[in-house]
C-alpha cells in the first residue's frame, strides 16, 4: 500500500464520529416513498456547505416525460414531494468521472413493535448503527461525504468529476435513476453501494412480478363433480413454474452466480381463490416474482413464462379451453451487466484488498438494482458494491467498522479511478 | 287410485290460486338469518285462523340452554328476532302422528342485479314461482297449508296428530330443529320437503367445514432457497385430500348413492396465503367442506381427516417438524338415515306413484338437512322428500305444477299415514 493510501485511511479513521453523525442524520428522515423531500434538502445542504460541490441539481421528475420509456414503471400519479438530487464536484481535468449513486427511499418500516431499536433514530449499540436504511442504503451516503471530505482535508484534488446521485423510487422500479439518465447524467463508471456484503457485483439481476389466474367452474361443494376446481389446476402450474426455474437457471448459468443455490429464483409469494368453503372455486390466482438473469431481456423472460404456462394449459383438457391468464403487474426491473474485467471492477477489487487484506469476491446480485438503468440507458458501466447485509427487515443495521472500511474503499477508488493532484 | 284420493286431488286442483297466494306471501318476507319474526307471525296466523290448529308454540330458542349439545352450532350470540313456530293439529285419536318440518330461513339473496325476477316478490311467470326460498324451502309450507285445508274442506278428520314445524337456522347448522327436539316435540315420522327433485331420501348426508393451515419459512423471493414455501406443500395436501375422498367413498359406499359420481365429496373451496409477491409465503390456508356419509359419526370423520393430514406431514421432512393444523370451524351437520323399508318411505313412494303415475326414485341427499336431528335426537324417523330443484342461486324457482303435485302427495301421505275419519 502506498503511503498516500495510508494517510487517507488514517484520516478517515479520525473521522469516525463525523461519519456516524451523518449516518444518523440520514436515518432520522423517514424517507418512505413520497416523503423524501426533507432528506434530499439535507443532502443538498451537505454537498453545498460541507463539500463545496460546484453544481447541485434538485428536481421532481416529471412523470409525463418518462412515460413510454421501456424501463419506466411507477405506481405513483406524480413525484410531488420526491425530488432527486444530483451534485457535481468538478475535477481538475484529465481524469475519469464517476457516479456515486444511492437511493434515498426506503421500504416501509412495518410495525415499530418489531424493532428493538427504533427505525428512525439511528441508535448506535454494540458497534452497529440501527434503523431503516442503515444497510439499504441511506447510510452509505455518509461514506460518500466522508470519503470526499477526507480527500479534501488532505489537500487532494481529484482529476475526474464526481457526481453524487441521491435518487428516489429505487424500491419501486428505478424511476429516480432513470430520471437522472433522461436528464443527461452519465460518467465513465458508477458505484452503487447496495448491501452486497462487500461482494463486488458486475452483474445485476432483474426481476418482474407476475400474476397467473386459473379458472374453474363453480358448483356446490356437495356436488363438486358438477364443477371444475380452479385450485386443482394449481399443482400443475406450480410444477411448471418449478421446472421453468430449473430450465432458466441451466440456460442462463452465469459464472458470477455459480455458488448460489438458485441464482434466478421464481418465487410464488401469494395465493388466493374461492368464495366459500362449500363452493367449488372458480378462480384461483397466484402472484410472484421471477428473476431476470443478466443476459436476458425482460421481454424475453415474459414471453418464456407465458409460453410455459400456455404449454401446461395444452396438456389439460379443461385448461386448454379455459386458458390461464398471465399478468405482468406491479413492478419490474431489467437486468444488466458489465465486463468482469472492466477497469472499475479492478479498481474496486484493489480497494477491497488494500483495506481488508483479503481477496475480493465477485458475484451477481440476487435482486434488482438501479445499476441496470445506468448500464443500459446512460452508457455508464455501473458496479454494485456495498457493505450492508440486512435489508427490508426490522432492526436493519450497519456495522460501524464495515462503514468505516467502506469509506476507505470509496476514497481509494476515487483516487485510483479519477486520478488526483496534490 | 281410490275415489277418496281422486276427490282430494280434484279439490287441490281447485285451490291452485290459493296455493300460489300462500307461496307468494311466504316469499315476500326476506327471511335471512335474524329476520324471520314477521314471517313466523304470518305462519302462526295461518295455522290459527285458516287451519284451526289447536296449539301454537312460538318462541325464541335460548342459546344458553342449547350449548353443550353435541349437535349444537351457531355463529349467533342469541336468537332474538328469530322465533321457531310449532303448531299442533290434534288428531281424532288412534292414528300415527307426523311432523311436517320446513325451515323459514333462507340463504342471502346476493346481488339483486343477478336476478331477472326479484328475490322477494314471488313473481309467477311461465308456470314458475320465482324468489329466494321458492325451492329451498319456504314455498312447500304453502303445500302443508293447502293439503290440510283441502282435507278439512272435504270433511276429513285425520286420526293422528299433525305437527307443523317452521324452524329457523337450518342453513346455519340445524339449531331451530334442535330447539324443537329439546322442547320435546317428536312424532311417528317426519317429512322435510328439501329440494330433492321428488327423490325420496331416507338417508341424509352430513357435512363439516375444515381449515388446514400449512406453514413455511419466510425469505426474500430472490433468495427463496433461504426460506420454505408453505405453498409448495399444498399440492401434497391437495393430493392427500383427493385420495381421502376416494377412500371414504369406497369405505362408506351406500346403495342410495350408487348413481352419484362422488357421493361424499370433499371440496376445497378457499385458498389464501402469502404477504408479498416477492416474499416466500410462510402460511397458506385452505378451507373446505367434507361430506359425512350416513353411516359415519361426525367425530369419526374429523379424526380420519386429521389422521390423513398427519400421515402426509410425516412423509415430508419440513412438515414433520412444522405440522399443518386442522381446524373445524364454521358449521357442521351430522348425517342420518332411516331404514329404506320404513313405512314412511313406503307411504311416500305410494303418494308419488299415485299422483304422477311414475316409479319413485330413492336416493340419499347430497347435502345436510335437519332430518338428522329428528332421527338421532327425537327418535323420529324423518324423510327428505320435496319438489324443488334449485337452491342458493339467483332466480330460484318452483314449478307451479310440481307444487300442486307435491301438495297432492302430502295430502295423500297424511291420509295414509295418520288415518282419517269422514
């Protein structure tokens, strides 16, 4: 390790309190969808006052302008109260630019009774910071701040531009990052600190929700032979979906997922049907989530699923005449990947090795991320790489030591990627 | 046919208008559970004023007195507003007594938009009377009235007592008839004109509702291998229930059900489970209805079902440790039967043959009826035998000609069973 890096790491070690303080401030804003405004104002203020960013762009994305884009999906009527923030720190010139992208929105915290540490207080206990967004993924914005601040305090000026994107709507289909892309923001690479447990992820899985409706014929349960149970068709459909999952995982086998039991899961999450215990159910619906492998187009995944359901219906005299419907409802996220040998991957690997002394692990994500939007629509090689490892659960937390280490890795990547002047 | 019977039938033919009028009055009361009072007052008035009944007993059953009886079940807190009526027409003596039992309650009519003929008007069109209860089973009370009135007008006095029971809560588990039994009412036989399409039914099937809860382990759908899907256990349980149905129908094969495709159906009516498309479902529940064959005790049916579910759980490593629950919720009705050669069966057969000139058909009911309560707890041989053939559906109807014929059969049975003096 160079003495420069040692100086940077030591500087960051001295800033742990400040790092935690930023993290806590960020957690305190309950930034569920529609309530991001105050938090984004806070981010803007930090970028402007604490870090001296040159340009800060804060805007509520215009839903009408985004409609029609193939990657656009939302359940909202508009994005009032939900601004995006993009701050640009101009480099000295001659270096590569980088986007640090993290979403400000969090999934709902659920019942507070489930939390031992309140979801919006940022309590620190036994080396962990607790709260909604501690891991996924507000707290890593504090790493962005401290990494840049440490470099500034050491008198280092980066050559490439640094863009911090604090985006909305990641949890609901990437509309925030898409809005940044449509506004023209791009860079030579991007880092997204989703909670990958320090795994470096050049591949991001997509996912899409489905609903399958099965139809029967109602009758009194005491004469059920006069009807046809939609529920009795379900086992065939479950079995088809299980076989399809096997087929897809073989077809799309990917080196970055080789250690994952089922890389591209198809999960049936909900089932509902029938109207009365003693009536033959005339409709049963299942809802689920299908993973989209990095090499697959979303539309191809949809078509394959529909074909398999159709094929199953053909094998059953009733379903042949009373075809199940497939609906693609709710959210969807495409998949994306960059070359495993891409320089940003190498930069990330090196930063991990330097800070931890351990070998980095490459992987693909088990969930969808905004990386895909940057890769496919902003021509920006985007890498998922973050310290967290809990998400969407009560007592979500970040290990303080992990956060400090990640901040060091970020600073290291910035110096290596963007270049610097002393 | 004797000239007496000819006289009776001719008398009844002349009373068709009056028969329809009673039927219409009965339909006009919307006697869903809890709203039977006015209709029962009307029944009382007819028995008293039009038919000169000697004793009329009208009372709201006391729920507390009934609790603890093995056949008692209700979803209600009390029976306020829901009186039973039992009228007794004393015979001249020396004859056999008979109970004519019909329930006053009807199932809810559902959306009125589904009805071409309003549910509570008793419209007559193209030879049919329409309305909720036209078939199941208010309208046959009009047959009770006219059969007795015709005999009276012909100067015939029956030797045995006739008890008309107009009962509540048949649709919700037989509490009304049970209340009559507990009050001491019994007779040498009973007729229940449930809509058996003129089939004579010495056997009545029971039924019971079940709920099976299957348990899994929740996880993110993208890592579904970290969880266990409760839904994936469902096909095994559906298959078990299908096999159990086959087993039960073989074990309890019954001559009265020999022409029925599945005499004692097990219907799974409802299914529900999961909380989110992208979450592995940790609980899935099914609800259904199991038929109880005439020769089976309800409790034995419950035990058999539980044992089969337990046995299935034993074959699955997860279910072995996370056992499905079986709940017997909602309503249950025991089964019952009388000898196929019982004199009341012969009396019914003869009445059918006389009136229609056709051979009677013996069968067992596909659903539960109050007959079981009379058979098992009042020592009263009870026979299901009625003209209707629609039930629980929009545009429920009774064919006027069937109603007239049934009235003739009733009068014939009364004369033959109770004996008479001119």
